[in-house]
C-alpha cells in the first residue's frame, strides 16, 4: 500500500472513531452515513461482490443475473438470499441498464462505487441526482483488495470481518508477489469470445490478476472501452505462439484444446491450456472480484509450477471456508479445479 493510501485509510478510521456518522473517503470527501447500515448496493459487479464477501445479508440487489457465461453462481456455494435477489441493473449498459427510480425503490442506505471504473465520472453524475451516500472503493489492482475490505467493512458495519479478509488477502498477495519476483514472466494468451480470438490488451484491468501472478500478455495494445474483448486473427495468435493459454468459458475450452488448428500452438502442444474456474464467481475476471485472492494463487501455480509449489486443493478449501462460509469436500474441490 503506498503512503497516500495509508494516510487516507488513517483519516477514514479516525473519522469513524470520532463520529460514527461521518467518514472521509479515499478522495478526501466527507460522507454522512446512518449509524447502522443494512441495505447496500454496488454500482458495479466488483463492488457488489465485495459486499457479498463482507455480509451477503446486506445486499439489496444484483447488477445482472447471478448465473451467466462468466460466473457459475452455484447454489452449493452461495447464500440462498443472494440467489433470490432482484436484478436492479448496471451503470455499464451490459444486460439490464440501471434506472435510478428502480434503484431507490429498493431503499439503499449506501452505494459502493468502483473508484477505478472507466465510467466512474458518469456514474458520479448520475448518483448526484439522488440523496443516497456513495463511497468510492479502490479495487482495480490486486494490491488494492486489502484496503477495499477495510474501507467497505468499516462503512457497512463489518469492521472485524473486513479486517480478517484484509489480513488474509495481504498475506496471499505478499506470498505470490515475493515468489513471482524471482522468476521470468511467462508469456500467456487470454482466450475469450466464442472462437477464442477475442482477448485483452496487456495492461487491461481484465488481465490484472494474470499479470500480477507472473504472466506477461502477448497481446500489446491500449484498451479503448470498458468491455475489452479485442479481436485478433488466428494468424496473429500463431505469430504470438504463447507458452500458456487461459480460456474464459468451458464450451470454448473444450473446442480449442482438441482443435487441429490450435494444436499448432506451443501452449496446446505442451498441455498448458487452462480453463478459468468460475464457481461461484469467476476467479480472475468478469468481474474482477474478491475471488482474485484465490485466483492469483491458481494462476501463479499454472504460470510457474516449478517455483510456486502450493497445495492448491488445500488453499481452495481454505478460501471457500473463509470468504464464502462453505466447507468443500475433496470431490467438490476437484470439480472446481477441473481435476479428474
């Protein structure tokens, strides 16, 4: 955590101590909150899922349907109330767009906003039309997650839970960072879209977790839109010839790993093509949620199996128990990891 964020966090905590109703966010703005907050909404999926990790009972609705192409949302791993929450909508235009009148019918006491969202300015403008307080949450980078847990946890009355998740996350972040800093980055390709030929720019937030875990993206470009999904040709991919390929969806993964054309790629020849786990939420992206705490461990183990030698089965069970209150069986863990 850099010195600026440390100062902001200190100010945030001080205000909570002095006046339970007044906090200062990471932008230095004073925000008045109710003493007891029980109804919270995330303006974007990363912040909405953050609320789930802290206390799912305080969520009032979803940005989009819980189960979709990028997220498993399996009832075995999720709070039943979460699965029955209404879809209020999203500010991002994907799926059901948000309507402020509809949002206010659900009586939110606090709205969490992703500070690094590419649409944050337009979201702020919209939220000025209502009286509900909004709190900015830094969450773009993997290293932002401990601070995000602390800030959001304190704001919604879940300080102890937030601190527990923050400390665990920081330990994992430190471990992965220390390990991959000693190794040469592994060249990877992130396969998305129905044909695997949509991908992300090398510095996109969509691949933040993969980069942090010791990967270097073969596709160099500048992300122009929030959605990402840059199209490339197979000839371009063949020219890239990555060492590792991560695939976003199961249908595409099953097609690509047996595709005669894709078998010309080094990663496929060497059996280093991997399906990203998506239960109950995607482990690395779409959205980039708290699941990245587990995702960076899985990624580092795939990118650097010789140096990052962890018991990923044990780590998965540990994570699900702490973050999701789920005790996994051995078979469930194998299923999550795609182990036969």
